[in-house]
């Protein structure tokens, strides 16, 4: 947990404090997705040198620092995948390694029923060869932008394809659409949706790292009228210097649970004009 200095304090030092210590959290190449104030850890490799991905799901309540394993059966065995929340109800895992091959399938955890579902590709879906160490960035509550490694090493050395992935929870289906542009071949990278520079406000998806290039690369651009629908309207994505009251809009955007306890001990991601704050309970407070 990153702890900010009190409002008005000089300097910009940050310190880190653990919010939880639990053997259930020890894993690598998993996904970690926030939904209704809880973090859902799916799959991953549970030990050094392991090749068989785990099929378990662990839920962490940051406020209480408690991790529990979800009792859902038939969880997908996945590592090197990515996941995204959907409709305030589902955790959708996309692609990844199942221990023998790379996949492009979608499996969803229904958090209300505590059950995993294997969704079906729509007839017109343009399926990737298989995804691993890729990124999934939310463009709307039912649409993701997928970028990163597709197929084997030979394909990875050529270029990286970009896909738009549409999810339909009612029909339990998904549909990939390959975009017309490509990026440098990347895996193990990060993606961030940020305001585009210039006089006209808009947004662009940037990919960082994951290949030999030291430069970020654009994987999508949206004009003001096309901006991803989950972003605040009117271009008001700018966050003032960190302050517990000034970040009220960021709290709402991050869907902080109503009545959640807040202190100056907060985990804050701030990227210039785009700010998302998730408030954590200070473990030093009673």
C-alpha cells in the first residue's frame, strides 16, 4: 500500500505498508481484478518452476486484509492471461496459458452465484491464434481492447495484432474483431488509456515495455465523440494535487464502496491528467 504524506506536507515522499499477508496471495502470472471493492486473483503459477497453472480464485478484501478462496468449481487453469470486470457481476478472463497451449477463449466467474462459465465465441468472431502475456483494456462495460502476444515465438517476432473484444453476458458469447493496425510484438507489457495531447481532447491507448523498444506505442485513438464510454464525460478527468476531498470524483469513478473508511493512507495511481484512486484502510488505525 502506498501511503501519501499528509495534505500540505512538504516533499513528495511515499512509503509502503502491507495490507495483507497470506499464503493464498503467493503466485505469479495471474490476474488481479477489482469488482465492488474487492480484488479477485485468478489462476497463475503457485511455485517457482511450476508449469501447470492453478485453477483457483482468491478474493481479497483490502479493508479487512482478509483473503479467501472462492468455492467455485471448474475454474479455468490459466496463467499469463488477463481479466476484466463486466456489469458489476462477472470477472471475465481472456486468453492465457492452460499448461499445454495458448488460448483465446473467455471464461467468466459469476460472482453472484459463485460459478464459472465457459462462454462461446460468436459465429463471426475472428479468433486470435492464442494469447499470452497480453493486456485487456476496458473501452466500455462490454468492450475491451486486446493487445500483445499472439501465437508462438515466430509470430511474436513479426508484429503484434490488436483486437476489439465484445462481450455479451446475456448470450454468454464473445466476439473478436481484428483492427487494421499493428504494433511492435510485445508480451509482458502494460497498457494505459490516457488523454491525447493537443488542442482537441480525446484519448489514446498506450503500450509500455514488453519489447526491445524503449518508446511507448499507440494501440488506439479516440476523438472526443468516440471516447471510451466508461470515462467521465465532459473531459473532466483531471485530478488536482492529492487531497482527500479534491479526489471525490476519482472516488466515484473508482467505484469506492459507499461508506468505505478513508484515511490519508491510500493507494493512488495518477498519470498526469488521468487519475484513479482506490482507498484502503490504514492498517495502523483501529
